[in-house]
């Protein structure tokens, strides 16, 4: 029997069953999961495994066999729902990295709205992990990652327009995660 999908092990097993044929997407996914583990101190201890699980599954919707709308956050979330995954995990996958902005460009806002967005440290940390990891798993700073996306997609494309519109939202999530990590580091240094 497979592990629970909201655990890092169960999520990694599911991701590994679908994403390796996608080459760089699989490399990116593995690196995002590792980055999520690195920044997990930015979320409450009881949410750290869920963060890493969401990182493993954030791009699941790219798997060709899961393609429905053609928008990977929704397609991944729908697949997780069919598998009976916990609601929070489904919502994190649906809303990772400013998905609302691209859903608007694609005319899929109503489909995404089925999944309530949880504006919380865990979503910020997931955004941080994704938006500081390049397409083949490279470690990027936020600005370099955004520029890489803007170069990869043509001006006027749904992704280019969405990421341009989402930049301020994403930067704020990155900054909040850095602040939380800084507070955690300071608390550790003070022995509290």
C-alpha cells in the first residue's frame, strides 16, 4: 500500500511514478522538494511534512496522462482529489506560485476558485521553494528565476503575462519566508 500522499515519502513516490519521463521537470521537482525541506523552519513544525509533500507534487499536473485543462496546477489538484488526497495538499498544489494569475490569463479562474487559497506561511514557503529553483533544478535567486521564465516564454503568452502580473505577489511571499527564517535562526541562536 502506498504511503499517505501528504507525507514526503508518499508524495515522492507519486511524483516518481509520473514525472521522470519529463526530464528537466523531474529534476526541478526533486530540487524544489529539497529546497522546501531546507526552508521548512519557516512554517510551524506540524506543517513541515505537508510543505515538502506539496513541493513534491506541485508540478504533478504536467504529466501527460493527467492533462485535462492544460493548466498544471488545476490538473494536478484534480488528480490528487481523485486519489483522495487531503484538502490542504490539493489546495496548495492548485495555488502554488501565483496560479491565480495564470488561471485568469487562461480563462480558468472559475475552475481554480473551486480550491480555496490559503494565504499562510506554508503557501509562501512553497512559492519560495519553486521560485528559487530553476527549470532543471538549479539554485536561483528570485529575480534570476523570474527573468528565466520571462525569457523562456514569449511576450504576450499566458505564462509571460501571468508571471509579470504575479511578480509583486511572489516577491512578497519570498520576503515573508525570508523574514520567518530569519526569526527562526535568531531564536535558535538565542536558545529559545
